[in-house]
């Protein structure tokens, strides 16, 4: 557990645990290093490095909210690699973290040993994007973590059948902080404004060349069977462009798989052992 300064002076938090092959873990849009708590027990032979992106978790909030963009955040990841002196690492990127992994492959390919993209690809389905926009930055209506866990189970349970109440509570604790005045978000609410302005400005461009930059690297892609972010059609196109890519569709999961499902673990370990 430590922090470092990005090249623009913002202080960012990361966790660096274990020994062995380095695995850099990059979380989703509003998530943090807790995204990988379910995976961690299964990678005990690896050096797991999990970053809280700027404005998330224990990292400093950026006073310039426009800096909540994938290019700036990819630079933060490169700054972390510089800070740690890492020139050869695997990356596991969940959702937005997977986009960062693709940007790294384009600009810092020599530093990547391989990658796993968790429920994300070079095309994001608008249905899922609109769903995310509806909740990002909105203050939680529940007052306790137990209430938040019950809400998450009610809202997400149909797409995640069979998930235990204990797990929903852990997910709630990874996303909210319980205070005397109720729940608080564990990320900067201004991420919403940044996202809205970026969407209004139009698409950020063709992401397929970023995906193509991963050619030749050990690569795996996970898709939740119920995902509204990574469609099966996009996954099929990814395979067509990169026939060596591994993939797994995770049953009873939407956006995003927890990474400790048997099929998820099988794919992750195959990628980590491939080079």
C-alpha cells in the first residue's frame, strides 16, 4: 500500500502485494483496487499491483475534471510503471481499465507481457453506456452498506443470478463509504461531468487500431453472458482480427464478471502462463 506522483503532480494510490510475475490490475470507470479482491487469492504466486485511478478510491481527486479521460489515465499507468521500474508486466483491465490496457499496447507495447480484457473491447454498446450514464456521480439513496447491498442485489440480481448476500455486501463496501450522514461515493462525482462532456463532444475515435496493437501479445477476453457493454458480435469481430486471442463467455454474469469464476480463472491463468 503506497502512493506516487503522476507526472502532473497528482498523488495516486496503489497496492503492491506478493512476489512473482507482475500483474497490473486496472479497474473500471468508478471502481478502484477493490475490484480485484475476489481474484487476489487465486494469484498468490504473482506480484499483484492494483491502481486507484485519479479521482477513485484513495487517490487524489483532480481539480481539473476534464483530466478524467482515458488518455490522461493511461499516462498515469505509464507513470506508475516508471515509478516501480517495471518494463515487463501483464495487465488485467476491467471495463475502462481494459481500454487503458489497449492504449498501453499502442504506446508502450514493449512493457506489456500480455493482457486480459474483462468485459470490454474496442466497441462499447450504447445500451450499456446509457445505463452507466444514468447512475455515475449520483449520490446513493441508501443510508447504510446493508441497504446498498440489498439495492444492488435487487437491481443487478437478475443479470447476476446466484450471487450471495455476503458478496453483494462486499461489492457495496467497495463502492461506498458509510458515514454518520449516510453513504458517500468512493470516487469524485465530477467524473459524471467529464463523461457527459466527452459524450457530447462525440466518439473518441476508432479504437480498433488500439486493439490491433495487441497482435502478438498473449491476450484473453472475458465477456459476461448478460453483458450490455461487450456484445457477442464485437467479441466475434475481435476474434476475426486476432485469431490467436483467447476468450471465455461467463454464464450468469453481466458487466462485469468478478474474475474468480472458474471460466474466468482458467482464461486468466492460461494467459499468465503463456509467456
